[in-house]
């Protein structure tokens, strides 16, 4: 019976030592004297005030984001209108360039024919040309 007693006493002693160590460690961490009791009502009021402040700031941010989104939409619309207008102006300028190139080619042809007539000693009538702007 002595053997059974020793085999039973060792785990029991280990359990008691662990319990005491846990108890001492617990007092060390959380302390023996907690001091004042926690005022849960005050803590809840502070939490509610903090949440209200966060909600107010969130609402302000939502308003600012909505205003910025409106500004971005207006800016995109103006940019699109400006791009369409510039596209129209570019097309008009390209047409003017093409007209000027055609007129330049006609004038070069007329000048070349005049120089050929003069070189050949031709006495034919001078070709009639429409002058732009007059």
C-alpha cells in the first residue's frame, strides 16, 4: 500500500504546487487590491459620446466625398465637351489646310504654265485666275 500512496501523492502534490503558483501569479498580474470599482455607467457614457463623435465625423466625410464626386463629374463633363469642341476645331483646321494645299498646288501649276509660255515665247493670252479674297 505504500507504493500506491506514493504514486497518488506525487500527482496530488504537483496539482497543489501548480494551483498555488497560479494563485500567486494571478495576484501578481491582477493585484490584490483593485482600488476603486469600475463605473460602468460612466464608461458607457464615454463610449456613447465617442461613437457619436465618430458618426458625426463620418457624416461630414460623406458630405465632403459627395461634394467631391459632384465636382469630379462636372470636371469630366467639361473635359468631354472641351474634347468634342477641340475635335471639331481640329477637323475644321485640317479642312482649311487641305484647301490651302489645293490652292497652293493650283497656283504652282499656273505659275509653271506661265513660265513655260514665257520660255517658249508664247504670246497667248494670260490665264484668268480667281484671286482669293477679291
